[in-house]
């Protein structure tokens, strides 16, 4: 009897312990586009159309919202007012920024504003597009399957595995922009399916091709292969261990030194490679570093090695690294070894 009475008391108290408020629904943004010019800022989001009010065969069950304001605060407020329910960014997969926006707003301020959005997903990939981000986001649709978020995940993973785009998330871009010892490189995409890198240097008008991004990521140890062509044959080049970046200063002259240990695989049905492959890779690496220097972008992180030569951060800032980086000499040392590609 006591047990029955206890259960009755518990069941009677349940309504008193329940949540009195209603569950608030949220509209989860999958893509975010940012445009900015002298007139103001335009924000565009694509999210699932839960109500079906904007669903159509062309939209595949997704809705696009866009709003403008004279500044960031007004643009966000206008976008929230357009949404049928609370707009959240916890499922954000892609941040698309127009090239014009980066030319009209300081990158650190722009990315910092995005990072302050409600519940923003810091692992979202940051990309730059020609034209307007609004048009780019509007054209995003799941080519395979019905979920845009899943399709974007698969597409980005594919291009990242190929090494054709830098795997730069929102959090990583802000980290690299927070100090003067490294510059971030964002993914660059176009409607024609072209992939590459967008340099956030002192001059924001230079792109790296997909091939140059592959080499950049090989040096950083973020990709597992680079296809190298020499004398009519192709070799799969992979890092044997992490590359070493150092800064040598002698008689007031700086030299950027890259030591690149790699392995080149060739088919078991071919003869051992002849000489020259090491020189080809060295020339490509020197050309890449020279291109980054010309733009003032230390995407590889030579500044991370240079900052260790100073006792305090103030001394480092007074050393004028951007100017020294541009004028430094370059020396690339390639330690290349060969192995036969196993038969799969």
C-alpha cells in the first residue's frame, strides 16, 4: 500500500515539474552569403523550408532569405525579421563571401562578425566567390540526394581530399588573422566548378590554382598526394614527414628555408625514374613561395619560425615582418625518395 501511495504522489507531482513554456522552433541556416559595398551589407541564407511555403521543384524543399542594411547590425536584424521563426547557425556548412565584400570590409572584422552569429558552427568552410554571394547561395542545391547539408559535406570532403582547396574553417581563419605571424588562405569557388585558394594578404587580388593549393597543402602536411609529371610519366608524391620551415638571418639578410622530405611512387611495371624529378618539385615550390611573397601572404607560416627569434611580442612587431618577408631570399631543399607503387 505504501508503494502505491508513493507512485500516486510521484504521478501527481509530474505536471508541476513539467516545462511550462512551449518549445521554440528554429530555422537552421545551411549556407550564409555575405555581400558588402559602399551602400551597406547584404546577408543571404539558405535553409530547409519546414512549412513548405517556398518549396518548389527548383528549390528542392529549401528556402532562400536575403536582407540588407546600412551596417552589419541592421542587416542581421532585417534578416531575422524576414525569417518565419528564430534563425540559428548551428548547422552552417558554408560561409560564402563575395570578393567585393573583402575589399570593402577588413577581413578580421568581417569574419569576427560572422563568428558572433547565434550558435554559429565554427567548422563551417569559408569560401570566396566572384560576383555576388547572394546569387551563389541562391544557386546552391543538392545535386545528389535531397539534403543540401549532406551534399555540401560530401562535396567539400572530396575537394579537400584532392587538395584543390584549403580546408580553412571559420575558426582557423580567425586564428590565423589574430596575429602577424601567419596569413590565412581561403577556398575560392566559382559557378563553373573551378576550385582554388584566395589569398588574404596585403593585396587581396591574387588566386592560387587548384594545383598550387595542392602543393601548398603538401608542404603543410595536409594532403597525401601530389601528381607530378616528368618526361612523359606521372608520379604520386606524398609527404614522408612534416616539412620544416626556418628563417635564417645573416648579415642583415633573411632567407626563407623550406626542407621538404617526400616520397614519389611509380608503377612496378615501369623502370626506376631518371634524374630531374627533384629539381622539378624544387622549382614549383620556389615559384609558389615567390607568388605568396609578392602578395604579402605568409600562408605557409614562415613567420611562425621567425617569431621564435624574439624574446617578446613587442620586439617581433617592431621587426616589421611583412616587409622582411617580401624581400627575403628563398631556398628550397627537397629530400626525394622513390618507392614502387604496390599492385591493388
